[in-house]
C-alpha cells in the first residue's frame, strides 16, 4: 500500500484497505468472496490464517506504530470489533450511529454490549448484511417486512 514509510501526524485507530487490483465480477459475487472467513480453526479454540491466492479486495485494518514515527496497516483478524465513531465512519455511516443500532435491534446485524458504552459488532454479520442487500435490489422496498422491521426499531 505504500504507507509503511509515510509520516502520519494523527492516524485514526482503524482504516479500510482496498485492493484496487481485485474487484472483477458483480457486487454480490465480490461481497461473497470478501466475506469468506479469513481464519480457519485448526484445533479447538486455535485459529490460523486462511491461505489465499491474492489479497482480499477489502480489509479492515488497525494502525500499528513502527517505532520510528511511521505507521503500518495491520489487518484485523478478529470478527468482533468495537463499535465506535471511527468504525461507524469507516463503514460509511459518519454521524449515524443510530442506523447501526437499529439494524442490530431489528436483527439484520449482530452486536454485543459487553459494558455500558462498549458495544462489539460482528463483522461477519455486517458483511452478510451487505451481501443480502446487494443480492436483492428490493431488500428495502417499503412493502417488504425488512423495511417494516427496521422502521419498528426507530426510537
């Protein structure tokens, strides 16, 4: 990505890395490929990276300091990530925290509140939701149950 040697004044805690070389095919096909598990269970409770031919099209990354004033993106392998302002912005909902909480209350994505003001988002459920939306152009039609369920979960 060319970020390893760049100086960053104030990096955000998370970033979205996009592999521009990938991306052929329809959006549902690309989402299906992008949401394949990145880790495989090799023993009870033990996971290892899944082998791939090329890097994924999209990766969620955290910034890691190199100790010399530069930062490198470090792909997130965990499936539960803290739902905070940076992640909400990264997922395309800047300032719209309530949209993700409504999706969770309606059952479209999975969240887990582990403490007051500390919620985790299951990335598998998020990417699964994107795949379902991309695969069905009428997913949010106002006459369908999906739309009605979402509307029932508005404060």
